């Protein structure tokens, strides 16, 4: 492959273009398509993809997936192109939309004959002016061909036999053969596509030959059993053998145990069955219990004579022994079975056992001797092989008709597959890749980069390497359908994106799904978002700080109010206390409550009331005032220095403002830029089973095209008067006044002498 690729690359004039940050081959004509198998696979955009995605392509993807492993690989693509090149004169028609091919474009006479057959079976004249065969023509023709009696599948059903030969005897013979289990299912008429399955049940060549061989073998084997040696009891031999086989091992076991008793001179207790009897009597006894069936059929006897009518037989085996006794009654003497009698019975039944062991394993014997003899004696049975062969001879025509159907499918879909496999032009130029599942509308945006995901947790591990902001959404429909998608947000900001938000997802069939964000992989979305992020962060920090301070102040106020209420209640209760009672650790004397003057009494009351504050504690300390003044002075100095510095820049003032803004927003913008330039579609697809062969970049302009922000259409009438708008403060006036005050201060302190033509010193004004 590689040697062929190297050879062809040096001799064929390929064209490449830069798409997605990598060089991708340009497909210009049919010759380019025909040479794709010779293109070095290192230059392909992808090497494998899962067999899912666009539903329109499902039939063609099934066609490409010859090994039915659920994946489309580069060799599958190459095989399809080689097939198309071998069947068509030119592949140029692949670049135009259509579901038909011209008969004149078929390369071989066999394909042209098949196309003519398709047109005839589709009820169309073979002399059509355009001489084109369509996908619907092949679908109809193949369905009809599959229902014909001779359709190339090599299977003849009873209905086929009846329709072709008209022989009732042969039809019944075929039915009997099928009933015996010798049958085959009809072939799928749409082995390349879903065209319906011919599910007729009939005979093929292998099943017919197997039945004939099995039937003859069974009749020969059955004939061997028609003599007295094999069946000493006549028709009752089979029942006798079944009864004999059921008890043979247990009777052999009894005679062995009896010989041990005779040998040792000891009774049953010496044979080690005491523990079994104890275990048996310890629980509930049932006739079919394993413990009972494991015991001997009777007590061993030194006489080596088994009394089949004795009441001392094992109850678990009594029924089987009675059946055995009745079945071989002609071979027994007085209902007893001695050692010599037992050996004689085994010898008499041995030929029948050997004959049964030779029974053929085929299914033909289920029909019985009479039916098999009747079938093999049917004169027309010998014509079945020729009929089956005639059916099979149609296979070549059927296969060529299927090839025509396959060529039409490739003409319709192969270019779309190539534009999502060999290169990714559909995604980059049309934003309509095979892997794209639909459109997600959420947070005032429309996201085109949506992909179906089977396992979100596993997908997110690898997809996070793409540097794309990803939102995983569970999608449901009212009919109970469920699926999960991942949507890439490549424009706007993430301020209002969080787990729990709802949106609507439209799949490629136009069906709407309720979408619910369940997981987010956060990444930078845009440079614009990065520019404002420091200010938003400061705003959020200030907001959080104010909220914390407000909450703290509110809690403190509530605590003080509660304390004051409790103190007031305590003070009221304290006035009713007897003289000399202590309140808050201070002696409450009559002079302190009623005898004091207005000022002194009030001061005394405050000082003696729990929770009250003294006048000294209410005074503002001089040092505090000084500290506040120093702080305000420092702040004023800092602001003055900044203003002086800005004004001193003169014409460079705008540059200074820009520098300050860049110092604030620059780091976050730089970090966002570095990540945005590394956005790569590859990990997102690789996480879902693709084998992307290089980096597929999503730069800022292309990302903006993948996510559409909500904007008002052109020419709309917009009413800006909001009846519920909040009242606006004149912030503009405030800003103008602040600037005037700042300029005045700078002018007073002489910082603007270089700008204003007349310098007025602050000291001179004061002196005047």
C-alpha cells in the first residue's frame, strides 16, 4: 500500500489546500477520487469513524462496513472506490447530486445487461431517452426479483415447485423434507442494502443431498433390524431395551454387592450403608430423592438371586424394576433373576443395543420408514437438483443487479463521505459534517457544533483536550426518547451558562428535543470575554464583599437591637426591685434614679443601666480624626498624582489610558488567545470513536461561524421607551463635574502651568 502510494504520489498531480490548520487534499474530479486509494494515508483527515451519524447515509455506511464491525476504516473506503472505478467509465458524476447513473457510464456488458433487466422489472422501457437507472428502479426490481420462483438464491420452496412443475407429489415430498428439518432460508435480496428479505423456506443443493444420503442410510439401518437376532422379543424389544437400560447399572451393582457378601460372609452392615440410612432417615423421605436412589435396589443376598417381586425392594427403584420385569417376562423364570439369568438377558439384548448404536444421526429418520420410502420412490424427486441448479444460475444476474444498486448508492453518498473522511471540507466550508447531530438553541445562541455522545463521562476525559467550551446536555422527547449530546460554545461568553439550564435541540430530521445541561467543560470562549473578565471579576469581588459586609452589619445590628431590647426589659424589671438591689453590678440608689438632676440623673441612669454607654464612649477620639484625615489626604495625593501624571502626558494621554487597560486585561486576553488558537476538533471526535489523523483547528473566526449570537434583524422598528425601566441617575453630569473639579485642583496646584498660558499661584490668590 505504502509503496503504491509513494509511486502514485510522485506521478499524479494532487492539489492541497489549508483547511483547519492542516493541508487537506482537494477533490476536483473523478480522477482524484479514483486515485484516493493511492494517496498516502498520512495525508488523510481521518482513518476511521463509527458507523453512525447522518441517517441518510445509513444504507451506504452498511454497504461500506463489509465486516459488520460497526466502523468504517480507510481500507473500506479504498475498496468502495476501487469497486466504483471498476464498474464505471467515469466518476465525475459523483460531484453532482443525484440518485441515478447513466447506462452508458457502466463499464462492462454484464452491468449494462443488469441495468436493462432492472429497467424492465421496474416497468420501464429499456429505450428511455436518458438511459438512466435510478435508486428507486433498482429497489423495486430487486424486490420483485426476490419474489420470483427462480431468483438466484439457490433455494426452491414447495410453492416454487408447485408453480414450476405443477407436480402435487413432488410438492408434498418437498414439504415433508422441510418438516424433517432439511431446509434453508432464502437469501437476502438486499445484501448490499435494506431492500426486504425473501424469507421463503426451501431446499438448496446441500440440504437436498444431505437428505437423500440420510434417508438411504436410515432405510439401510432400519432393514438390519428386521430379524430375530436383533429383535428377540419382536415389537416389544424396544420397550424391553428401554426398561433394561434403566436398571442395568443398579442390577449389576446388586450382584456385585451380593458377591462381596458371599466372599466375606458378612451382611449388609459391612457394606458401609449405615451412614446413608442415617442421613436418609434424618430428613423427609421421597421416592425420587437422590439419597434413596443411591441405595442398592435390594439387600444383597449370598444366594445371588434377586426376587423382583419381593416387598423388600428399594422403593425408589420398585417402579422401574416392575416395568423391567413385565417387559422381559418371556426371559424370566418365576419372577426371580439369578446371576446366570442376568447374564443371559444381557447377551440376548446386546445385538439390539449394538444396532441402536449404529442409528444414523440425520433428521430424515423422523419421517419413518413408510414416508421415506414414498419420498424416494417419487419419480419427480430426481428433477429437484436440476431445478435448484436452474435457480442458482440466476445468481450472477442478481449479483450484477445488486452491483448496479451499489454503484448508485456510491454515486449519491460517496462524495459526502469522502468530504468527511479524506478531508473535512463539509465541516469547514459548509458546517455540515457527518458527525454534527443538529442545532442547540440556548442562552440566546445557536450552536452548530453538536455531536451525539454515548458515554458523557468517558467522552469528557478526552474531549477536554480540545480547548473548546463544551456543554453536555441530556435530551428528551415526549415519546420517551432519550439521548445525550455535547455542544461546543465558540462565541459569546459563559456568564449565563451553568448546569441546570434548559434549551431546545433540533436534530437533523427537524425533531425538537428538550435539552438540559448536565455537565460543563469550561474553556475560554472569545477574546472579548477575556477582555472584560478582570473587570467582571473585580465587580463580582466587590459585590461579594459588599454582600458579606452588609450581611455582617445586618447581623450585628440585629444583635445590638436584641441586646438593647433585653437590657431595656431588664432595666424596667430592675426599677421594681427592692432598694439596694444590684443591677448589672452597680448599686441603684434613690439619688441615682429620682433625686438626681436632669443632667446628672440622665448620666447616672445611663451609667448604671446594663448595656448602656457612657458619654465618654460616645465621644470621637482626636487621634481617630487625625488618622482619618491622613488617610483621606493620602488618597487625595494618590488621585492627584495620577491625574498629574495623565495630564502631564499631554497628547500621549490616550496611549496611557490604553496601556492601563492592557495592563488590566492583557494577561487574561493573552491566556485566552493561547488557548483559542489551540482549539482542536480532533479530541471531541476521537472521544466518540473516530480516528482523526491530524489537528483540526477551530480558530476564532470559524468559531464565530459555528455559534450564532442573537441579533435583531436589519430594518426592524425598535421602541426604546421601557415603561418599567429603572429611573436613571445623571451619571454623565456627575462625571463632568468630577472632571471639572479635578482639572480645577490641578490648575490650583500648578500642575497645568505648561498647558494654560497664564500661571496663577495659589499663594498669590491667598495673599490678595
